[in-house]
C-alpha cells in the first residue's frame, strides 16, 4: 500500500511522516484492500485555536473511496483523530452489513425547497456561479463538484455512505435508474429518497 503524505500551508517533519506511514501500514484490514492512501495536513491559523490543524485521510481501492477528516491544534493529534474516525467508519460499515441482511425501504419523502437567498440591493455586480446568478458579494458560496456515477444497489449505497463518513449519499439506483439519496436517521436506521423523473416530466 502506497502512503502519500502532503502538507498544505505547513511542512511535514520526517518523523511525523514516518509515524503516519507506519500507523497506516500496521492496519491489517487495509493491507490487501487499499491501493493508495493519501494524507493531507492543512494548517489554517484563522480557525479556532483547537482547530488550526486539519488531517484528511483518503483510501483508494478497487471498491469505494474511504475518507475521514478531523481537526486539532497539533498535526499528530489531528491525524490520530482522523485515523480513529476512519476505523470507526470501517467498523460501522462492517456491522451494518452483518445486521442488515434484509433492507426495508421506507416511504419516499418530499423535501421542501430551500428558502431563496435575498438579493443584494446596493451591489450592481451580477455573477454566475454554477448556473446561479449571484448579485454582489452576497453570502452565497457554491462549491460545485462533478462525479462519475456508477449505478448502485441500496446496500452498496449504504456501504459507501458509511465509508466516506457522511450522513447522506447521492447515487443512481441500479434497479430503477432513478436518482436517489440514502440518509442516516437514528443509530443504524436509514431512509431513502427516490426521484421519479418520468412522472415529473408527465406532470410538468
């Protein structure tokens, strides 16, 4: 397993680089499954004193990507927190596969539209960000990402959600080809939302 350690706005001491590599290489369950591991340490002095350092660990394998992020006031401590979080995510994903043999899909929920952003009155500048018109500087910050989507079953989508450590996961359902979202509810309880594009086209 290749381990790549990089620093953003900081230098990574050689002893810390070796410690990170040794700790990751020592995790038996990762040795045969992970092709490459990237660790990025970012220092931002504008954050709260106990969150100036962020550690992000990303595992790349033939399966889903696994990612965890943690913050602290020290590079080594931030990495340790991120590694503990990743171990927890892997354990939860493994437990979910053991305890949820038969998945029950609850009813589809209609989510309300988010409130519209108020337009700035005094700023004449109009910008387009990710297809949205933004007037003035405004509080609107759009971070646009584009991912290649491979159709997944519900069980696969739940696995990927656990492995990236998110509370929701957007995917294309392998059985229906519908855009869908799985989300965490309580403990090991999950919900799923499907979008019916054909029905929407008929009623539109």
